[in-house]
C-alpha cells in the first residue's frame, strides 16, 4: 500500500454540489494525475463539514486547512502551490474560519471546540465507503450490544439519559421499553428522516456524511425492542441522502451487518428506505406511519401509541435520525462517558442548524445546556456586519422567538420548557435589528396554512383565519382587534387541535407578541 | 359468559357505572349526558376531527376529545365548564367560517323556524335556502345546543359546482364540513373505498380519486354516505326537497331474498326515502342500491295502476271494482281446471301466495301454479330448488375458512353477503372467485378465475379434488367451506352442469351453499305450496328426518304450449312462452308494455302499502309493514283474489284481514307458527316419471340469451327508476 502524503477531502453535499463541487472534484483529480501526484495524494469525498454559503469546500489533511469558494479555475494553482510546493493559497482560505469547522476535540487556535458525538465522522470520512466507517470504530457497538441482551441495551440507554432529538423531548429508553414489553410477533423500528422543519437540515448532514452511523443505531434499536425490520422514512427531496443511504445499506448487507443472523448473534434485521412525498405533518410519528402504510398522511388517534400498535398495528418505535446516531456512541463508550456531556437532565450534545443574520451559518454540534449567546457569538461568529441581535426563532417554525433576555439561558429540553420555549428540531434562525417581525410571522403562518393536513377543524380553518389576519396586518390594513385575534385563534388551536402541528402554533405567535407587540401594533393604521 | 366488570367514573359530579373499553362520549351518551359532536357516529370508528366533544379529565393535560379518550376506572370528567363552552363556541365559529350559515344566523331565525317548517320558494329570492337539509341538519342542532348566535368570521363560500352527474344523489361540497363520516362509512363499513379525502389543509375536499365520477370509481350507490352526512352536502335526488319526514316505518325489502331491514321515510302519506338500520341483525344496515334508492320511484311511478280497467275495442276503460270482480269471476267460475293457468310472482308475500294457492287448488282445482322461475330455470328448476332450499344462513361466512364465489358480484345487490366476504378475505380467509366477467370481489380474492361457464365444471372438479377425504368411505371431517353462487351462473344456459357440481360439493364434501337468486319470497312460495307438485307446508322441516317432496319436471308438466281459456297473472307480467289464451287477467301494480294486451287489469297495492310476511333465503320469517295508504283504488293481491273467490263460491275463501290469513297459515303450516325460529327445508328431488316428456318442447326463449336484469313483479327496475338505467348500462359494459 502506498503511503499517502496528503488527503484532500472535498465536501459533497446538496449545497456544494449546487456550487459545482462535482466539476471541481473532477478537475482536482485530473490535475493531480497531470502533476504526477496520484501516488502521494488521495482525493476523498466526504459529507458536509457543516458550513453553508461558502461554495465548494476542500480540506487538506494532515494540515487541516480549509479552502472555500473553490472553482475549477482555482485548481491548478491550488495543486501547484499547496500540494506540490507546500504553500497555502491565502486567497482561498476560509479566512474567518467558522468555529464549527474544528472537527476534533483539540483546540485549534482561537476557535471554540465542538464536542462531536453525532457528527464525529461527518466531513472526515468517505460516507460511501463502509471501511472508513469501520476504521473509525464503526459497527463495534453492535457486537457490544449483542453481548448486553436487549434489556441491557435499554438499561444502558436509560442510564445515559438520552432524550429523543425529534423535538418532543421524550426519553428514548422509555419508548424502547414500551415497545420491548409490548406483545407482538412482529415489531418495527422506523427512523424519522422526514426533516421538514423550515430551516433545519441537521439530519441531512448525518445522512449524507455518515449514513452507517444511522444504520448501526437502527440495528441496535431493532435488537433492543425486538424488531427485525426497520424503515428509514426520508424526505423525498433528499436525493443525495437517499443515494448514500441505499449504497450504505447495500454495503452493510454485503458485510453481513444487515440480514440474517448478524455476526452469528441469532439476531436478524434488515432495512428499507421509503421516500416521503413532501408533507410537513408526516414528521408527526403517527402521520408518518400512515404515510408509510401507503395512506394519506393524517395523524392517528392516540391511544394506542405506536409503541403498542404502530406500523400495521404492530409495536413500533419511531426515532429521529439524530437520536439514532447517538446510540452507537452511547453503547460503545458507555452511559457514564455520555453523561460527561450536557446537563444533568439532558445529557449529550445537540446538533443545531444556525441560519439567518449570523456571520457563519451552518451546522454545529454543541453540548446540551449551551447558551444561545455562545451559539450565536462563539460558534456562528456573531451577528452579520456587527449589527445588533434582535431575536432568534428557536426550534423551527413552531418554536418560540427568544429575545435578548433569553441569550444566557442554558438551552436543553427541560430548561427551555420553563421559559415556554422549545428546543424542537434545533433550528436557530437569528434575526438582526433590521429584521421585520411581522414579515417573519407572516411567513411562519403561511407555512402552517400550507402544511395543515385538514383533518381537524381548528387547524384547518384556524390557520386559514390566522393567515387572513396577518396578511391584513402586513399590508397595513389591520385593525387593533387583529392582534388579539392572533392570540385568541392560536390559543383555541393549542387547546383543541388534533396533533402537535396545530397545537404548537401558539408558540411563535405568543412569543412574537411578547417581545414585539409594539412593533406589530405600529403596523396598524390609526 | 362472565359479566363484564363495570368501571365507576364521575361525569359532571355524577357517579356512573360504565362498561370498560368504551370512550367517554359513549359513556356519557349511555347516561344521557349531552356532549356535542359532529364527526362521531356509531358504528363508525372514532375520528376526532370536529373537536366539539372536548372535555376536561382530572389528570389529563388540556382538553381531550371525549370521542377518542377511553374511560378508566375512577376517572373524573367535566363536560360543560365555562372554558369548554367558550372553546366549543370558538371551534364552531371556525367551522362555520366555511359553511354557509344563513339558516343559522339570521334576524328572522326564530320566526322562520316557527312558521315556515318546509322549504319555501321565497328562499330562492332571499338566498337563504340553497340547502336541502333544513331542519334535518345536525349542524343546526349543534349550533343551537352550543348556544352560538353569531359568528366573528366572514363566511367563505368555496364555490364548488354542485356535482349532479351521478345517479341517485347530488353532492354539494360547499356545505361539507369534512367530518369524514362518508369516507369512513365507505371504507370501513362498506369496504368499498370510492370516497377519500383529496388535497390538503384548507383545500381539502372529498371525492373519488382522480376526479372520476362515482360511477367510474366503483361506487355501489349504497347511499351510506348520504345517510351519515350531518349537513346538506350529500342528498338523495328524489327526496332532497321534501324537508323533514313526518314518519318512519320499519319494514323488509322485497327486491331480493336477503330480506334487509328498511326504514321507510314517510311524508304526506308518501314513501320519500329509505334509510338503512345499522342495528339490523340481518343486514347490519348494509343496503344495496335497490333497497336504498329504488323504492320511492317505483311506488310513486307514473305507471302505477289506480283503477281496474277493461279492454274495449276503443282501448282501456276504467271500471269499478265490482264490475272488475264480476268479470273475472264470470270467466273463472265453472271452468275446466285444464283451461286455466295461474301465474304467481315469487315476490308476493306469504299471505298473497297462501290465498293464491288455495284459490288455485281448492277453488279452481288445478295444480298448475306457474311462476317465472320455471321458465327461467327450465330443465334445471328442480336442481335449482334443491340448492336454494339447502341454502345456509349468511353468517356461515363469518366462520368460514374457505370461500368460493361462482358468478357472484355484489356491487349492486346482495351487499350484506358481499361485505361479509370482503371482511373475511381481509381477515385472511382463503377466497376464490370464479366468474365470466370481472367480479367486485376479485380485488380481495386470493385466486381469481375468469372463464367461460362451460369450463367451470372441470375447474370445480379440480377444486373438489383438492379436498381432504376425497377417498371413498373415509369419514369427512366438518368443514367450514362456503360456496356462494350468483346471477352469472343461475342465468347461464349452461348452468345445469355447474349446479350438478355444486350439489356434489354440498352433498359429498359438506360445502355450505348460499344462492344469491332474485326470487325474493321463493321459500315462502314453496312453503305455501304455490308450486306444482309441492303441497302446502310440505317442504318446511319439522325437525324429523323425513324426506321432502319429489317433483316432476315442472316445465314439461306445465305444458305451456297448450292453449288456455284464462291466464291469471298475479304480480307478474306476460312472459315469453305465455300460453295463448282467450282471456288474460293482469293483476299488478304498474302498467305493462307487452304484445299480448291484458283483457282485464286489476291494480295491486305495493309492499309499502300493505302488511304481510316473507321468508328470506336464510329461512327467516320477516315482516312487511304498511307505511302508507294504498295507491289509488289498488288493493293487496290477497284481497283481490279473495273477492273473486267470493263471487265464484261464497264463503270458500273469504278473508277480510291479514291476521285471519296468518291464523290460517299457522294452523295449516305447523312449522311456521314460531316466527322467531329460522326455518329449515326438506330436500326437493326430481321425480323420475315413467311417462316421459309430455307435450311439446318449448323453444329456447330469447330471454335466456338476454342478460339478466333486476326486476320487481316482472317490471325491470331500469324502466321505472331512472338511476337504475345507469346502473344496468354499467353492469352490461362490465
């Protein structure tokens, strides 16, 4: 085997592909051959490194140098200067190197470290090569899980205190326990990869960057609850994720990590990828199950809960991608290690999607309990152009607007609840002083009207009325009572809607009015 | 059976004992505690869409819906707090933001209700009457109960065109509140799946997939969706503007031998609509298109005969009943029995048939009581009767492990049987369908055979060959195998060979048989002995093992080619191969177009206008109840026959009431005295007569090549009920 001098990682994800990553990759490979460096330098594809809006990103190891906005024209210079002569191409360096780009636990320069548990391999390994995952201790946790017995696995997860990362904040071990104890000859594990929360794409990073981690998590989950079949219900638009997942599943089957009698354990398990058809409500687990069964994506009546009667009325666990990606690390390194991160009530890390008016938007993984201030100012480089922070919509479209007074609140599932806010999907949309709260609210309400499934009266017609009111206000044609109407309708929806979609709309409305009542009021003509 | 332990719960400070495994709403209703709800309807599964039935439960977060929350021991429920009342009003306001509400909120609301109970023309001008459901509307009731007198949202009219292209019912989705009852009844109760939700969110509406018509989407036109609709969105074409019915009569459908219960809706002495009875033990409310939609138009047909008529050289003239009876009696008295042919419809009541049989045998002295099934079944009449009289009750399907359907389709008839089969198939029972054309059960069957009838006997042989215990002398273990035979085989000219195989399946291999034939009161006809060679009561089993009657081939015994002096049609129309005759008496409800014009016309009343009983295919004695007065001067068939008898021989056959006939029937047919008991029948076998065939052989009637069509008392439903024409055309295309 050749000893390779440099590894050049090119980040291939939905964003970089659009920026021309495939062409750059081709040019890079050709240039390296042309310069006769192919024995010394390997070009590897990897998933997203978490930065957005930086064009095509290339990372050169072992130096750990990041280049952004790389074009085909830059390649000859890059290869000649850096790879041949060992000189940095300063022009292409990500000068304000976003802090989330540090992928190890070691501090590098001034950058704030990220404890990467879920994203440990993302942006480092080739997601299309199972060997690279295995080389990073991948699939070790399966063996350990098999030695623990299903009850032992659930016990370990319980000790770790893992809470589901889908948004509802339900303890994972409890869900597994219900399904494990539920009678049934057939059980299922479903991964909810229908990432539909506006402004959230953290699951995509895992799916594109480290699909085997999810597969390993699902095998362990299946083993724990007694499911022999798993489904990954994935957002239909995530074509690269689907491609990589399917490739990963095929590789895992080839390595007999999926299929009959995995590692001679007597446990058999297989996975299928199912594409969603673009409905926000299918992120709700029972609507997801209906959709998976080929039906219209309406939420189901509860009880019975999926853990008792889910997919085809068999005991079923639905877990989010991020939740499942935590599993192999917890099993392999142990619950005690895991509890070393995060807070007492919510151990571990959280993957955030930071978008909006910040200097470096993207994906970061931070410990539970990290404050909003740290996330914005330490990880995301602060507000763009040095402007003032106005507020952040935290938790997705159905999250709460958090004002400056909330900047220093420790963010985890339990603590935010105290402040009538949610962690939700971990989306953080940051707004600077110039942002318009009415426009923002209008966009949120239009989204909900569009995504209401139509099952129950309050959500179907409440969202429609809310849109009418906010449109009126936005057009400066509202009346004083309209502001009250916004909170009244959303309160009725909270109390009477069928599923969380309609119930949660009161959060953005009440929090927006809490901080910015005057600003909304100013839009009402006198 | 051990008694279920009751749970104790508290609703609105009232301690009540309730069954386990029910919802709070069900518990409240059992104890007459009102909770408003629009989407819930027994026996549909809970849905939780309208959100009006919210309650407060100690220990449960927020406001759970009572229609979806199961009761639990010790539960404390409040159904009517101030907060709940406000929330209900707000939800209802939202609901009404898309439902035309002029009938709900109007300054003249109360006056309107008190003084103008029916639909009025003025509404067309004032614009408040575009809904046919006024005073029947559940939304009106609930708005009143919830105490909403005004709304804060402007009403948005969705502007859908009213869908009128399908037969029987109209759809105005501007009035739809998306409670989903129709979708659930279509999918979960009828197992049909024509209706579903379309679009999403505010755009949600209901209809058939891909915007097809209901006819194209496989709708059975059972009308279940119309019955469950709480608003005026779905309405029956013929009855939609009648307003609220003033009465309801429970009776039995006479269009086929299933014997479904009907709830006739009566207004102003007219049958305007028919509803199913979901509590029925016979049909579970699973009416077919005929029972649901084909009755009002039939009984109110413009072809109804109102007075007796006599043919004159100048055409028909109306005559009095006295004259008509005189004329009939004159033609029939003292006549040689050989010269009379009496034809009865198998769709008459037991009472009619009993009187007709006595009239034929006792007064006229003839055994030749003809019925149309003899010319339909021809040489196979006896084997057909053998199968029909051995028919099993329909619930054998519920416990079957193997079901075979032969030439059976339940789209437009026998729906209670069809739905039972669909349920069984869905539960994993092995279903095989065999037919010439596509059957509606093919979609749920494990194996589907579509082939010519001539190939069926061989296929049935192979099915029988698979059976265990095929060897001679081996004891057969009890089997739960059911074969259902339908119109495609019954009316096939090649039915003989298939019947033989089915008899073999039944007698040798223990298959249970269900015969889906159209002769409503066939069992009553046989029990009353209104059939050549079968005595009154002879075929009704009294529990002993005595064998049933052996009958001669009725078609040759009847010798239809021979000229008669008088033919007396009772509830039947002139048929092909009707013997030539000097005088034709036509006693029926509707006028008939036929080449042989009747000489005397006697108007009969229809089943909605009289009382009586029939015997269903399952052997149940079912009541026909009078709902309206007889049409015009029409009379029940038994009464006309009795009057003619009186003229011929006073006192011989005098009946003045239905109860007198029923008393006689009970006296003479012992096994019919217990109305509750399901009747069993003796086996009818063929008498091998030494005489051989008598009379001329009949020519093959053209009708045997014509496709079979739905008839009542000889008149095709498609000729009387407009929607049935569309259905018949559809059936023929398939």
